[in-house]
C-alpha cells in the first residue's frame, strides 16, 4: 500500500474513523531528516498492508500540526481507533518504526 497524503479536509476520514492502525508522518519539504525518512516510510507502507500510512505536510496543514502539538519534525504518530497510541520524534530506523506499529 502506498503512502497517502492527508490534509485538514480528509484527516478525520483517513485517521480518526479508520478501522485499522494508522501511521502519520508529520513532515515538511524543507526538513532534511524528513526527506531522509521518506523512503523508509514508503517501504513500511509497502510492507504493511494492515496499516494505513499517511504523510502530512505541516506547512500546508498547520491546524493539524497545532491540534496534535507537533513541536519538532519528523514526527511519527500511531493512531488506533481514532486515538494516539504512540509517538516518535526525529529520524528513526525502519526497525524502530515497525516497533512502534507492533507494540
């Protein structure tokens, strides 16, 4: 499954109402670590068909960034049943991302 682009308009449908776990990557185009994380996020999306993986550009969706108190990026947030269950800030490995999803 590919990485979907989420925004202020579709966030509720794609994340809060999702029946599956959702990994949200809060990022920005100007962020070097975010760009380094992007191919890893794509791999995780391709290899985990039971998880929805979304990318949110904080510059284009500042309301969401504020609502979820995104202070530093990249910030990965795992949601289950519409609730945040895990969060990781900074560049992490594929194994660490999979650990977030499997806990």
